[in-house]
C-alpha cells in the first residue's frame, strides 16, 4: 500500500495537516499514541516504554533498546502498511520507510516567532512559556531521532517535500501534499490501477477480496475468511477505520479497524484470540465504538468463540 | 450413562416442548400448503417427532449441504449434497433444524431456497445458541435456548455417536 510520512516542528500545524491530508486521501492516520498503544499490551508496559524511551542514551543498554524499539516499531508499521494506506505522523516514519515505495516524506516547518504566536493562542500561554514549550518539544523530537535512528532531525535531505506554513493554511498545505503524492505516483508508475483513474481523494491501490489473495494479520482471520468464502458470505477485510479519540489539535489518537465487514448483513466482525483477561483494550474500543457510532453493528469473536467454531467444524485437533 | 455426558434436557422435557411447537405450527399453518424441510442429518429425529404432533396436512422432504471442514470441501464452497425432491414454489416452507448456532450454513440454505420462490419461508430449530451467532437469520420457532456448550443426543452427534439418545446432554471433552 501507499504511505506519507510527516515530520514537523512543534507549532507548525503538522498534526492538523496530517489529519486533513489523511482525510483527503482516505488514508489511515497513525500517530505516537496509536503506535504506543498497539505496541504496549497494558498501561503498565506503556509507562515502561515511555521510561525506556527517555532513558535511551543514558545507560549501557542503549544500543539494544534502540534496536528492539526500531524492530517492533518497524514490524508494526510494516504490518499496517500491508493492508492500509497510511499517513504516519512523526516517530521517524521518514527513516523507517526511507526506501519504501510508494512513499512521500514531508517536513513541516515554520519560523519560530510564528510558532510562538500559535502556541500562545492554542495553549493560552505567555510568550516565554510558549517559547520554552516549543524548545522542549523540538528538543525531544531531535533526541528521539538521534537516539532511535542515529540521524539528525534537522537534515532536510531526508525529506521529499518541505512545507513552510508561515504564509499558507492547513488546508492549502494538505492540498500540496496530496497533489505532490499523486504527481509522484504518476511519475514513478507506482499504482496498479490505470493512471487516469487515480482519484483525487481516494488512493486505494488494490482491493483484493478473497481469502487466498489477502495477507491476513493472524491465521484465525484467514480461517474465518475461508469459512465465509465456503458459505458464500460476502466480506471485506478491514475496510473501514473508525476514529475513537482525538487530541486537542483534532488529530486522531485512537482508532479501531474491525477485521471484517459483511455487507449483506451490515455487520463488522472482530476476531481476537487473546486470552479473555487480556482483551480489556479491545472491549474498551468496542464500547467506545458503540458510543460514537451507535448504528454500527459489531460482533467480537473471542478466543473461546473461535475455539467453539473450530470444534464445530472438526478443526480443533 | 457415559461419564462424558451430562443431561441438559430430559426425554420428557423434549417431548413436551416438541408437542407445544407442533400445536403452534398447526395453528399458524391452517389452510396453507405446509412443506417441512428437514436438514440432514441431525434434524431427522426432531422433524419426525414434530411432524407427528402436527394436526394440519403437510408434506416432508429432506435436504443436505456440505459442511466447512469436511475433507472433501475444506478448500471449496458449500454445495447441496442431497437436494429436495419436491417443488416448493408457492408453498409454505418451514425449514427444520436441530441446532442453530453461527447461522452460516442456514444463511446459505435460506438464500438458496428463496431462489425457488416459496410462498413463505420460515425456520424452526430445536435448539438455539444465540451466543454463537455470527450472522443474523430469522428464527420463527425454537425449542430451547442453550448457552455455549457442546451438546449431543436427539439427533446431535459427536463423531457420529450419540444421535440416538432420547435426551440432550452436554458432551464434556477430556
């Protein structure tokens, strides 16, 4: 699938631009919070990851931690990118996917004085406090890129496109990114669809439907898809991502993409083979989904349900 | 009794409920052309008992479809392995199932039968396991609701065993 990475200076409207870009292209937006929630199975390990991240560079395990973090981050984003078109905000996405194709790596910048004014307004801060916050945030990002990837965050040669938001709006910046991405796709002959069919706001590069043509995230999903195929029940694999939480800048911080959609039954199905005591996160997402999208029908197939299915069809041995 | 079995529904409970269902269906199908379609193989026992308690005219036929996981079909699609002998066009069809759980196979069967233009198409299941449902299918008559347990007897089997039990029992695996 396709992806766009966005790196940004604090206060440059990077989050907003990422969100609008994702909306315009119907891509899935991935940010720090989503990544860390997916990579940490509980709040405790989430906190531990935060601590480890801050500790990088301060202890003898620096190299090992860096490698582990890059490996797990890359594996997770790679899995996501196999089934989704992505807009990745921060997290060194431009370095993780440096050689990925098709990809567009964007940096959002803005003069410091302008960013101070924006942060003062957004967070109701004085000039000095806004300046301090910007310095801290930019320093943390610079450190993250240095510690995790051993790269210089300020090196503009790492990007395909640099946008200065000093004199342009969020929407205009997003338009520039979208158009750049489409032009890049055309020039590189990147898509499987005929070039003239490239839509302006929906760049889905392929839409395989059958279980044999799709790379599933888990064997249970593949088995379930085969069952549906067998009984001639139409299905789509992860066709829609439901935003569940947003931060103060309107960026999506939590989302839920159920595994299957059965259009003839207007039903989403999520399969989880985690042990019952570990499904709290999924249940929480399901409850939130029901709150925000009361008309959406969701069925969760838990591990015990899945085992019952296997027993029913004599596949449990 | 086999020590792996725990009785859930006694012969008396089963018999009484089947008679009640027979009365309900007889009331609903007066002056109609009722065709009972028993889904092989599990529902035969229930369909026969149910038909004996009907007080309205009816005809009965049998249908069988392949099941996911069967060795010959595990990579293909569902197919009818024994089709109806009667024409159900403009008839009032009642599909008789032994147990309804996921709804996957019944969903296919109903879609198939609808293409034959029955006047009405309804479902009667002896056992209903709502908690296992994946796709919604209509349930017009049901004998008993069950939790998510594995049961045998009264037509339901485990590796072709226990169908002939006159009660329904939970099969407890080792």
